[in-house]
C-alpha cells in the first residue's frame, strides 16, 4: 500500500514536469544546459534563504510559528531575485546568433525552477508515505499525501508560467508584470499556511494556476489555431520540408529552430532531422508561440 501511494503521488506531483522535460527539452543539449543553470540559481536562493533564517532566529532568540510567514516571504523574494539573475544570464547569451530564442530560454528557466522546487517540496513527503504509520489515525486529514502531490504539481506549473511572464516583462520593461509575478508568488505561498484547510488553499491555488497559465499562453504569443495544429500533427509534416538556408543552423522557429538545415544546393530529399524528438519539441512549443 505504501509503495502504491508513493508511486501515485510522485506521478501526480512530477508527472507533468517529466512529460514537459522529455517532450520539449531532453532532445536538445543546449536546453538541458539552461535547465541545469536555472536549477542552480534556485538552489542559490534556497541557500540564501536558509542562511537568512538561521541569522534571523539567532538574532531574535526565538523560533516560533510567527516567524514562518516572514521567512516564507523572504524566500519568495530571494527566488525572484535569482530568477532575475537567470534572466540576465539568458539575455547576455542571446546575442542574435544563438539557435535558441529568448522565449524558449524563459520557458526552460521557469521549468527548471519548477522541477527543482517540486523535487525539494515532495521528497520528504514521499519518503513518509512508504510508512510505517497511518495518516489520519489521530483525527487528522487522510488526504495529506494526495493534496500535497496536487499542490506540488500546481507549484511546478506556476513556476513555469512565472518564468515566461517574468522574462517577457523584463524584456519589455514592464514593472507591472514583474509586480504581478512576485505578488502571485507571495499569494501562493501565503495560501499554503491555510493547510490543513485544503478547500481554502488548494482550490484558489489551482484557480491561480489556470489564470497564470492563460496569461503565459497569451504572453508567449499562443493562439487557438496553433493548438489545433499541434493536436492535428500538421506541424511536423511541414517541418520536414527542407528549405535552403544560408546558415548551418536553421533560424526559422516555425520550421524547427535548432534543426540542422540543408546547405545551399542540397536536394530537399537529403534533409533529415538531427534528433528523433526534435520536431515533437518544436511542434509542442509552437502551440504556445514559443
């Protein structure tokens, strides 16, 4: 029974992130490098938050529940500060010759923040789910593990959406967008303090996830037409049509950014993709305008 709970909660919490990773990132080494870099920046924020908490407790001489909201707010601000550092690094690497667009960098950065935060959030809970012990035997909620898994899934998706919106706001210099990202992050962290009143925390967080996802979809230039193309698999057949290109790497995002393009004078039938999952990744991201 413990193993079933472990596998089920792990699939709920990290399944969507694993699917996004395999479909859109794993086929391209440069995106994997960006994924690791984003996770490193999140770990830096965790280290800074831990040091800040230790100093705070030592100076105040007390450690009680009243300090937890302040500690959570400080951790959120440090995460957003490290997200800004990651955005600055991505902007410096985007010099006009990079095969990866800034929008894809934003998506991968947000996904990396979500994956690493989700792993740290759910690991101890999954370890406890194996047993020994029974949840709710003393009158507590029996839905602790399942609600924690859904909450982790929502946070992973929220970080992905926040990354897209944050990078776009920085690029367009929109302070309002940055403020809304930080504010929604603070709101999400604050709602978790309502647990174990899960109706008051999990429901609003999922509503916020849906609204933020639609916002990120619009920010990335997504459209309903692109979604239909993605579902109908027409994008792949068009991507496989070779087109002469003056550069070694194709720079056209719609036809497969990062794909090896045929040299001038090369017959179209000689063109082959470089990775099995490359066009799946491009088609999936194309539905979101990325």
